[in-house]
C-alpha cells in the first residue's frame, strides 16, 4: 500500500473544503487497505444465449461459445451457463428473462440480420416490456454504408432497437447490435460478434480473474478418481476437474485442471495433486 501524506492534500485551500478533503483522505485510506487485503474479489457472472434454427439443425457449426467463454474468463467474468434456442419468440423471451435475472450480464448471438426470421430484437423488446423502433443513430450508420435504393426495408430492420437500448458498434459490417439493461445483443457471424465484444469489453465490470494450472496425470481417470476426490475435498478454495483423453503412446490418459481466483490456494491444490499423482503412479 502506497503511503499517503497529509501534505499531498489541501484541507483549506483550492477547490476542496476541509470536510471534502478529509472525506477524500479517509476514502483513500479505506481503498488502500481494501486493496492490500485483496477485498475486491467480487465474482462477475454471465450467461450466453445462442439463437438460431441453423445452430440446432446442425447446418451451422457454432464458433462463438468457446470464443466468448475464453474471452470473458481472460477479463475476469465467469461464464456460468449457455443456452441454445430456436428462432421462436416465446423461447427467446423465456430464456432471456431467466438468464438476465440470474447473472451479472447476458450476451446473445444471432437473429439481428435483415430477414424475416431475424426476430431477436423484437423478442428482447418483449422480454423487457418496451417498444421497438428505428434507432436514429443506427439509421444514419446504415444510410452512410448503403444509401439510396440499397437501404431497403430489409436492411432497415437492422436499425430497429428496443426503447432504451444503446448501440454496440462493429467495424466489420456497420450494422450495430445493442445493449439494454444487463443484456448485450450481438450478431451471430463470428467476425462481427468478435468486433462487437471488443467494443463492449471496456464497459464491463470485471471481478477477480480465475487462474488455472493443467497437470498431465499419465494415469487413467479411473485410477485417480478416488484420490482426486480426497484432494478436492481438502482444498475447497480450488476447483479441480479431470478430463480424459487418448494418448497415442500411452493409451487412455487424463489431464487434471486446477482453478482458483486465489493464487496461494491454486498453488496449494496443485501441489497436493502432484503429490497424489506421484503416489498413484508408483502404485500402478
């Protein structure tokens, strides 16, 4: 914690009065103590709603879930749930209302294009109980991009935003997404979605980042299941998972992933797993 000197604050002169300066001084002390004690470890959570018949039919292979999960984890937001729904308004409304009441943020992908089955904006408006109309800024963006006869009724659908929504810009295709409340509505096309995520990321609250370590077991999952459960029980401050894979040289094998927001608890759990693995391998 950096020392704070009384001389650095003016209690009687300048824009601060004595009361205001004292308040600032006390606030700085509290903030410094909180930081030194690592108090600011709030967990920020998110849900992801993937929208589209083409995803459920298998025609389009989703490339957004993994990207968003990795992106959010890296900035300190924990993705807790992913749902995939069809282009059906009741399904979208139900899923969106469930997710937005449960998590800090909700991100949606898909259904904001120019065709009749792009109904995400309408469904979001219904979920929030607000009207939907052409957003003036969105119209201006599309007019600058297309202009004239090219800005037809279909493309104008992409300028429709629920009342109270704020635009999410993207540098790829111009047509914006939007934010309303804690919900971020983005395109389904991966490159466009990624541009939109880059745009909103600086505005998001983030929590303590999750740290992780991966250990190669060189043992089958069934060999380590019991001892691993004991390690997990002894280290509740860490999340420990086992992930089987096939090794071309050894055959069935396992990766163990240890995660924690607290580096010291991560190190302790990792050490315990390593000790357990050495004991198991010796017994095999």
